[in-house]
C-alpha cells in the first residue's frame, strides 16, 4: 500500500452544475491533467481542509474522462454541505479510486437490466454511459429508473436522450406526480411488468435506498435472473476507504475493499447487508 492511498491529491472544481434542490454535479480535474483511472462503480474520498472527508461515488464513465471526472453529490452533512457552497476554481482533496466496481468485461455480449432508484442513478450512470459508448459489445439495454417526485429526477437531459434511442428500452416512474407529469406513477417495481428478459443471458444491476433493494431483488429473481448475475452497489457509510477503520464492515466483509459492488449471491445470507 503506497502513500498515495493515504495522501490526497489536490484537485480543482472545473464546473459546478445544480441538478435538483439537494444535488449538484461537480466536474473535477487534476492540475496536471491526469486521469483518475477509475472503473464504473468505484468511489473516491473527497476532503475539504478544515471540514473533513467523505466517500463519493464517481458518476462519470471512464470512456468520457477527457481529463476530468464527475461527482453527483447530495447535500446532507458537513462535508457535502461545504462542497455545495464551493465554486468553480476551488480546490478539494481526492484519494482513490477505491473499491471493486462493476465487472464490465463479464457483461460483454449479455443483455443488461439497470434499475436505479433516486440518487442510485449517480454511480450507475458511470456504467450505463460506458455501455452506451461501447453499444455494439452488449445485447439489449433496459433502464428502469424511479424517483420520489419529478423534481428529484437526476440527469434529465440524459434521460431524454436514453428515451429517444432506438437501442435502449427506457422506462421512468415517480412515486408522486405533479401537474406537469404525464408518465408512470408508482414505485420502481411497477415498471417491471412492462419488460421481458431472457434470464440466462441477462445481467441485472441496481442501486438505491436500502428499502428499495428487497423489492427490486424480488422482481429480478421473479424474472428468473440468477443470483450470480444480479449486482448491487451498497451505499454503506465508509470513512477511510482502505479497510482500516472498520466503519463499513458488514459481518466479515469490508464494503470499501470487497465492495461497494457485490453480487446478490455474495450478500444474500448476511442480514446486515440489506
């Protein structure tokens, strides 16, 4: 283990884009123009001097790095609150990338079913966009996305692009509509009856609030998708990123090292995991 894992690299906020009432997208770049070198599903530890450090999933695809990477961050604590007050040109510290991401090489040639909920789209966007950039290497691409309200939908421009593509099957829902909403109303599981899958050739991926997992997993298993072909990104609170503090321990697993991406087969018998 090298010192670079413990010592943050200084990075600059190249752009800050409001997305919802609580989320902003931060475009981050290193002064030397170097790449983060991440894989879809990995995370970084972001630090602000005098405030602290927090784990943040990388939202951008390695296939679209262009000398920067993107973090979609919800304002919900000291570090994220301070980050939301920062402007382009401000400096943060970055450690990582850490953890095991999605095994994209094992997904090639397969049909893919994505089912993110709420902020869970942020880490899955990295994988989705890499798949779309390499579209010919994959079978069907199905995206089911759910949020509480229309105002909480993330990456709305990209959602419209996905919906317009002939090679993507896209469905979106909200728990509660408003006067402008004309789409599906209901939780994300109400979208599953709209699709059919070839279970033997389908890899399913989900990420979202803990309460969502049980019901989405039931739908995926109900479609006949094997437990070894269902991937979850577990949103466990991590602190050090390198498996030293034990903060993210789930039984005998360390989310920051063995995860944050797991198959359902790996964690189904661990009550603390879901």
